[in-house]
């Protein structure tokens, strides 16, 4: 892994840990609950990816990730004194960064391990969405991915862009940054303009859903 | 795997993907949410089975499953225009087919990989029930398996029948079809007549539960 | 594994299976639902630990655990006729025993498999908390670990005590029993006096949370 990719990976862990810790603040958890929710959010997706690919789980190989999560969670508790005052948009933003980063880095890792392209894109999607999904399920909230926002699509776009750019010979750094930017732009646009794909149902002429 | 078993396996993936997509329709998810829920339902159980058995996850080895799920989900969206009008019984039916098929095929796979009989039956049960369980948890619904219907019992029956018939020398095809039929019959009977096992509680003489 | 540790391990499986079965009783599940919930609670944590560590899952290697869980669940159904009359404290107690035992034994197993200390303590925490977490998620309840009680902290303390005592040359038996006692004492004290860590939020001068 190049230095840049390593930095992006650490950054993704930090923003996802932050999103888990902020969610914990909304639910008034104690400090250890905050650490647990931060950890689950930050390493859940990558853990499932590595287990399915049958490779060594990344944080078992490099426990540094655990210390980063612990530090992020404790700093969040120390610095953010009124978690309920943090606007919800901030949580969405951290989640979007983590989603875009992990989707692309997860796809890249799967391809390096020899997975077929379709499997690699699914692995990237899992890496990007699973941590937040577990975070939401534990808090008894229907996961973001299942509500009407462009979420899984942004993750898939990131993976597809990365595969596409790598195929056309761009360097790993360029492919990664472009793909992350693309996925992030799509997700942020969806949040900002509240764009969403048409739901799987018909709206009748009077505008009532059935 | 014989041609018949391969066909049954694909059929199981299709009906579970359909059940996930129909559930997504009830919750008005966007198309990518539908694909994700279909995928989780269709491959969740088999993924957990393969990970626990320490073998290569089936859809990593054969990405064709991913395309089948994608096609099923998109066809469901295209063809079923008013998902809320689909009677709930239809979802239960698709789920019952997937349950019976996956429970038996999961048991068979575990036995082929050398697992003891008790482990193989548990593996079959996991293959049959876990996908639907994750689908229900994501939608914030208490899983079917935990409500008062003969559900896990049907899955276990399928696995036990398969082990039993194989032990008495029936061919794999015959054992599989008979076991699937048995499990499916039990589950459909439970749905049709709303049969259920007595719940783990006492009903007093006046008929009040405690 | 020494005889003592093996006995403790079995005991942990029994108390967690009991806690799952009692929870099932509160939700009036049928007997097979009870068995499933007992099994998920008893082997969920250890299964995730073994899968992440890439070692053979313990109950696949020794199916005796499955029979123990089945027996525990059936005995619970047979002997406890009015599950709703069992005080909630009893469920909390069984859960606390399982938590303390599995956290320490999980840490010990990870260390024996060569994991770094930080990873081992996380593995112990996962072993201790994940089974109960899945039980609660399936029943659509916010997991104990995320509510305001000293829960994850007790699990981590067990793992840390074990590492500490082993490092200073105490035998495995002594280290295990001391660490389990420490974790259990902390958890029981938290239940008894309803002690909890300050939640991640500020209480203003008038005592209103924000």
C-alpha cells in the first residue's frame, strides 16, 4: 500500500469511528458504549470483507487501528460536550466520507487478492456500508442504506470507477482519488439536494402512494 | 454437484432474492436498496455457513450468483409495479421455498466437507434461516424464526431427512428432493393452517397468558 | 485446556444458553425458537472470535457444545413453566456470568493463538458481548452493551486482568479465576447498585439533559 492509500485508510477509520461515536452521543451511551459503537462502525465492514475473502482480518494484522479508534472515541467524548447539539448533517458527512473511502479501498484490496471484478465491487460495497449498517441496527434504527437516499449506489459507483480507471492504466493513487471523489460527490449531492431514486412503488395520479 | 442440485441451488437463490426484493417493496426502498436487500437475503445464509466451515464462500468462487440476484431484483422492480398489492402470503411462500431448499443443500454441503452430522444439520439450518433473519433485522422486524410459526423446525427437519435418507443409501438427488419436499410441506402446512407449536409459557384456565 | 478451564467454558455456554432461553420465554417463542435463541446467545460470540482469528470454529471442532445447548434449552422449557414470572434480575445474572467467563476465556484463546495483547482483549470482549448482542438485536431490543450500564467495561477488565496476571507469572487457572471474579464483581456491582458511568452528554445545572 502506498503512503497515500495508507493515509486514506486511516482517515476512513477515523471518520467512521467519529460517526459511530456521534451516534452514541445521541443515544447517551456511557464511554465504553461509545468506544464499542465507534469500533463496530469503523472496522465492521472491513472485517466482513476480510472474513469473506478468507484473508487475515486487517486489524488483527495491524492492531494500530484499534488504538486509532480508541483515541478517536475518547477525543470525541472529551471535545464534544453536547453531542445532541451536533447537527445531524455532521454525522451524515462523516458517514459519507467513510462510505466513499472504504468502498474504493475495499474494491482495491479485493482485486489485489485476486477476486473477480464483480466480487471486488460487492466487497467494496460491503466494506463501505456494513459498518454503518451494524451501527444503525445496534441502535435500533433502519439502516441508511435502506432509506430513500442514494447510498449503496454511491458505494458501487466508487468501486466501478476504480475498476474502470485501473483498467485504462491510471496509477493506483489517481484511480483511488478519482473514484473516492466521484462516490463522495454523488453521496454529498444526494444529501445536499435530498435527491433520491424513485422508490420501488407507483405513485398514482393524485400523488398518493399505494 | 449434479445438474439437478445446481438447478435447485440457483432456484433457491432466485426465490430468496425475490423475497428480499418484495420486502424492500413494502418499505419503499430505492432500486439499490432493493438489490442490497435481495442480495443479503439470498446469500446471507450460505455466506455464514461457508465462513464458519472455513471454505471458500460460494459466491466468491462463482460470481454468477451475483448476476442472478441483480437480474432477479431488477426484474422484480420492472414487473411488479405495485409491491404493496402483492399479498403477504406470496412473500411467505417465496421464503418457505428458499428455507426448505437451502436447509437441505446447506446440510449436504457441510457433510461433503466432512462435518459431523450434528454440525451439518446446524449448518443447514443456518443456511436456510440466516438470510431471512438478516433481511428482517435490517427492516427492523422481529425475524420470522422468532415468531410463533413452525420455521426453524422445518429447516431442521429438512436436514435430518437428508441425513437419514443418505444414510439408508438413497441417491443424493432422491434424498435432496424428498428432504426438500418434507421441509416445504411442513412449512406450508404451518402457514396454511396457521399451525404453531405451543409457546414457551402457560395459558391459565381462563385462557389468559401470563 | 485444563479440566478447570474446560468446565468453566461449558458452564459459560450453559448460562448464556439459559439467558437466551429465558429471553425467548419473555417473547413467547415456540420451542424451536427457544433453541435457536439459546444457541445464538451461547455460541455467537465465540463463533465470531474464531472466524476473525481464522481458526476452526469451536463448535464445529467439538459438536458436544450443540448438545449442551439443546439440553439446556429443553430443560429450561420443561422446568420453567412461567417464564414471564422469572424476575428480570435472573436473566441479568445469567448474562453477567456468561459475559465474565467468555471475556476471559476468549482473551486466553486469542493469546494462545498468537494474537497481540490489544487484539486479544478485543477478542475477549467480542466473545463476551457478541452473543448477547445478537440475542437482543433479534428480539428488537437495544443491546445491553449500549445502554447505561457497566457492561463492555466489565468484559475488557476481565481480559486486561487475565493478561496482567499471566504476565506476572500466575498459572493459567489462577489468572482465569481471578480475572473472571474481577469482571463478574464489577458487573454484578453495576447491576446491584445500578452504578453506571456518566453518559456522553452534559447535564446542565438544573439537572436537565440536553
